[in-house]
């Protein structure tokens, strides 16, 4: 079979199969390097990372492989910092019962969210093969600065309108995030509930709307999903949940176990309660109990507010209070070494396309 080569050749990868960036622990340097070394495009999810952590992780990937990889950052979103006192106090008091259960006292001063300009400066210095951006568009001048440094730029769209804005900013490829996807919604033009198109409809609509290559993401778990997305017009695919379960993934053991245990009906749902931004995860007690809460701060304040709670819940193995981001394909996750999964995905996609003639 002939794989699409337009984007793969520009990136210098053998296979147009990408590791979706997963900040907050899952996308370790070992996972990124394993995917890149096996011929795909590995990625480091650095959205929450301070510059020195990004440097350490990029250096670690480079110690493990000479193959190209991507770094991912969150586009800066306008926000008040520190968050206004009254809503903050209400949101904090909502969470105190969980903190009590974990033996944590009242929340103190919130750590500020990472400084995007400092993160971008470092990316320009370190020059990974690609930078991918989620939840927004960069100004064209910044995309040009990245290009001048030899860095390809990709960015995520949840609607054709977002894809057009990203293309106008000068990106080299648009990543479509279908409604099935695990993790945070990447919408930046319209509210989340109006930016919720499934992969099957989103990929061809975006492929028709823009001239740059399209990378499909959301619900792709095996070669059948890859073949389908190539047929829909994608030049590459990006898989998060499938790699989340792999040996090199830094996801907590309880998170990996929950993926495997996900029941046959849809075990995932959307919540704003962990971070202030809609995200898809395995439904647990925290998501259920906070579903109707009006006391959720906007992103990134809620994310900073729940950070200590989530960290302690993970330390104590409390699955009922952790964020278990996962896509709708979770029950299809297989785990094992990431390189072996990548090889299997490629073989399966080839077999699926052969079957269709
Ligand atoms: C645990 C987890 C963390 C994620 N973190 C990020 C991130 O830091 N940056 C980003 O662009 N997307 C992030 N995503 C979304 C993925 O990049 C991608 O859109 C999604 O995983 C694709 O759907 P799938 O999970 O069904 O494969 C995350 C997804 C998961 C499951």
C-alpha cells in the first residue's frame, strides 16, 4: 500500500502515524522516543511544563532517538490572574470535602499557569522538528518565526471554521480533533458544545475547507480507524488513548487499568470540573458528583485549583478523584510496548485497505 507522503516527507518520518501529545504525565520522553524510533512521529505534551522541564524532556528524547518528534503547547487563552477572590472561595469550598478525605488542608495560594512566551522561546532554541498548538491560533508573525527556525507548525481544529483560521495563520498542517477524542477539547472559536463534530464528518469537511494536509485525531484505536481516516482525506493520523495504555506511557497504573476495565457501553463523558475546560474522560465519582456544579472557575484557574487534589489522589491511588482522560475508543486500547503497537497499527491499516481492494 502507498501511505500518504505529503506531510510524512516534510516531517521526515517513515509512517504518517503520530502519537497525540498528552500533557500532565502520559507523554513521557520514553513514549515519544519509542513512537519516533518505530517510524511514527512522537510528541511531548509540554503545555503544563516550565521551560527547564521542557528542556530536560527534549534532551531525554534526543538521548533515546535521532528521529524527528514534536513538542506541543497550549495557545495562551485570555484569563484573570490571580482569579477573582469570591468565585475562587466558592470553588475552593466545593472541593474541600474531597481534600479532607485525602488529608489535605485548605488550598493555599494557587501556582500561576505556565508562561507561554517563555515556553515558546525555549522551543525556538531547542528546534524540535515540529511544534503543535492546541486551543487557539498563533499570530502569523509567530508562525513565521517558527518556520525561520526550521520548525514545522501544526495546530488543532474542532470545526472547519477553526481549520480555516489556522490555515490563514500559516500552519503546515491542521489536526482535526473529533468529538470522540480523549482529553481537553481544543475549540477556540465557538463554545465546546457547538464544536463537537465526530471524526467521520469532521475530517472530510476540513479536508475540503483547507489546502494544507489534515491529521485526523479522535477515536482512532487500530488499523481500521487509520484506513478509514485516510479514505476520508487525512494525510496522517494522531492517536492518544491507544498509546495512553502503552508500557512507556506515564499514565498512572490506575488510569491504565481503568482503560482496560472500561465497560462496553460509553464509559466516557465530558467534564469541566477538573480544569474549567471541557474534557473527555472515564466517568468516575468526582465527575458524577461535580456534573451539575456551578462553582467551576474558568480555565486555567480551575486547573490550578484542582492540581494539588489530583496529585494527592494519584499518590494515594484514589481512582474516584483522579482525572482519567480517555477517548470513546478506550475499550479497544491494548497496551504493550509503543513500538510494537505502532508496527501493528501499520500492518492492520495495510490489511484493512487490501481487504477493501
Ligand atoms: C490523557 C490525555 C492528555 C491529552 N493532553 C493533550 C495535550 O496536552 N495537548 C493536546 O493538544 N492534546 C491533548 N490531548 C488530546 C489528544 O492530543 C488527541 O486530541 C486525542 O487523544 C485524540 O483522541 P483519542 O484519545 O481518541 O486518540 C490529550 C488526550 C489525552 C487522552
